[in-house]
C-alpha cells in the first residue's frame, strides 16, 4: 500500500481503506477489461467542502458499477498543500496504471508538470474545484474542468444580504442607512475567493444598498483562521460591523466562534453569510447563526466528475455530458435560507 504518500489520517481514511479493499492494487483486476482505475488527488483532505465532495464521489461509485457492470478502482491522495507532493502523486498514479486522473490542484497557476506527465502517457486529466487559467486548459485536448459557476455564488450571497437589509431595519444597527461590512476571504489568488467577494459586493450595490467596507481578513477557507481574523476586526470595529461576507461556510462559522468566544449577545451579532452548504454550514443556517448560505453543489460536481471520468477511461462518448467548450462542466449554485435548509440536508436523497 505505498500509494498514500502523505499519511492519510482520520476522516478520509475510512473511504480510502474501503477503496483499497475493493481492489485498488489488485493485479488480476488490471487484466480485467471490465475494470477501470481512477486516480484522485486533493489539495487538502481536511478542507470541509473538499472532503464532503470526495465522500459524495466515493458514494456514487457503487451505483456506477451497477449501472455499467464495470469494476471501478479508485485511489485518493492528499497533497497536503504541497504542489511538489501532488506532482509526485500524479506520477505514481500514472505508474499504477490509472486510466484517468482527477486533480484538485494545490497551486492553480502551476499545472505544467502534471499536464506534461499525463500528456506523455496519454492519460486524460480532470481538474476540479480549483480552476486553472484557460490557456493552461487549452494546452492539450484531453484536459477537462469540473466545478461551479463562481460568480453566481457571489451574486446569490449579495442578493440574500440585500434582501435582509431591505426587509429588516434592525440589521442597520446605527440606523445610518448604510450596511457596514467586513469580508472573510479564502485563499489569495483562488478564483472562488476573488470572484465571490467582487460579485457579492457589486450585487449589494446593484440592489441599491449603500455599503461601506470596514475591513477584510484572508483566512484560507479555514474556520480557526477566520475566528482569529474576526476577533481582530471586532477588536477594531466592534458593533460597527453589521454584515460579514464570508467566502465559505467554514469561515462564516469562524466568525460565529469569535462572537461566541467574546460573549457578544446574540442580538448584537452582525448578519453573517456563508457559501457552500456544508453539513455544519446548513446546521448553522437552520439555527439562524448564519443568515444564509449558497449551495455549492458537491453532489452534482461529484457525479459529473465520475461520469466524465468513466467516459474518458472507457473511451466512451462525451456528447451526453453537456461539456461547455468541450472542456468544462460547471454546476449552478442555489440560495439557502433557513426555510430551505431541510431540502438541502436531504440533498443526497433527491
Ligand atoms: C471552494 C469552497 C471552499 C473550499 C475551496 C477549496 O469552492 O467553497 O470551501 O473548499 O473551494 O478550493
């Protein structure tokens, strides 16, 4: 079992073990024409959204096996935030005979090594969630991207915030008619962070809400880092903060943690908005700690990625997959407020 190079720990370990038991390294399976091998590498297995996306992907496998009569072997690696590690993982997956490799790039500006390795062996690559620039995706005709329509999440977050400001005068705490906000941003340079912030704010403005930015903190999608940044901003601006626009649910929850740790009474909390609709995010919308979130369709993305991987691995038709520009699959987002939560909590059953 040499394939898990970066010590896979609890959480994803159970699904890895299950996949290995299903015969990842089974030599007989390799000779079976009705079996394919899919490699997956994620930038950070402890990222809440990514780990839930991979859980969905694994859960879809057995249905796909039943539907197609093909045995699907899968290997999942954690790049642990190192592009160099991820490059070696791809090399190893190619050596292991993967028919297609799904890559959640660590550094979305640095896919060259991986593309070159795969092209040399003519193995198609599906990049997901962390979108590389178009010129890189154009470099070879067997490169694909599965993700979401990034700008849409910002627009929806801005729409929910505008609707709250316009319908509930109590959120304008100082009654100056202006929504004073702070932003908790994901990684610098990540397409979702840049686009979400930009569109959330421009949508508020388009909806005729006057806004004033008090500050921002980069918290790398991470709850603990967001708590630290929010604590600092509360220290600086205190009750002036009326709105927290977080680029994802984990960071929105970090803001909640900061407010709780400082024992700020609930009625004095700002409006807090997330994006993703992770399990913990949805729970926080249900109990109204978050005013809303935007559903990042992990089930849809996982299934699209599996269907595409299957077709690529078996040399099947791609025409049914509705690829944009023959390369992209982008799933839509959806607004989630407290009344919608239950529907999304049961999303996988729909
Ligand atoms: C975003 C997601 C974040 C984080 C990031 C990782 O789409 O909203 O929570 O998972 O991807 O690339």
